[in-house]
């Protein structure tokens, strides 16, 4: 079962990813480490049941999580 409940930080990370930013850029923008960005992405993938940035962004977009 997938849950579409993201933390505030996960949402920030996913919005940046949706804009095409790389992990390093997201890390700099949010003042966190690249490793933390990857951890957030892994958590998002698990919640959405996907294994790629594109799939995560597509699901978030379809469910109005990026607005």
C-alpha cells in the first residue's frame, strides 16, 4: 500500500527535483547534505511505490502535491 503523505521537507525536495534540479543543487538550496537529499528521495520512492525521480514527480503532480 502506498501513502501519499509527504513530510514538509520531502515535499520541498520533490518540488526542487520537479524543477530539474540535481541532488547537489537541491542540497545547496535547502541547506542540507546531498546524502540527506538521497535519503528523502528514497523515502518518497518507498511511499509512492516507485523507483525513479520521474515516476515520483509524475505521481506527485497527478495528486496535486507540487502546487
